[in-house]
C-alpha cells in the first residue's frame, strides 16, 4: 500500500498534458511499471506469456502462429492494464464506500480480462496441440 501512495505522490502533476513526446513515453512506461509492481495478475500473465513464447520456440511454430501468439498475449496484458486503471478510478471515486455501480464497473472490467484469458487458452491449444501430437 505504501508503494501505491509514494507512486501517487510522484504523479501530482499528472493532470497536465505533456508537450514533449519523450515525457509522454516516460509516463506510459511509468504506468506499465506500476502495474508490474502492484498487480499480482499481471505478473502471473507475464509468466504464462513468457512460458508460451518459450514453448512456441521449442515446438518451432510458424512465424504466422508466433504473430498470433504475440497478439493474443498483448491483448491480455493490455486488458489487465485497463482493468487496473478502471479499478483505480473507481476506488478514487467511491473511496471506501460500497456502490453497486462501482462493483459492476470492476466486475465487468475483470470479466473482459477473463474472456481474453480464455481466448488465449483457446489460441494456445490451437497452436500447440497439433505440434505436441507430432511428438508422440
């Protein structure tokens, strides 16, 4: 929790739009870094992503399957970052009070990540199972 507070204190001027593209990239990487440091699910998804890429390399999947695999991985990671963003905004607005609309917002954004994750498993089965069958 203290990490989150320190991070937020460093972003006091985040309401401003950057006129420098390099500073904009710095903010974007800062957001990715924040999710990497604070989100357990993002770390788990990264582990699965790296594992999938290694398996793809070992099974010598085609370049087109690699592109599909990377696009699928990126979609899950992007949605996890958006989920974290939505949850943070909701927490900011409702503070520590229960709100059914806040619950719906958080649940639906988590649902989007879940659907992308299920999709990634389907894609992985489609890509890996035929290659694994050839090994036996």
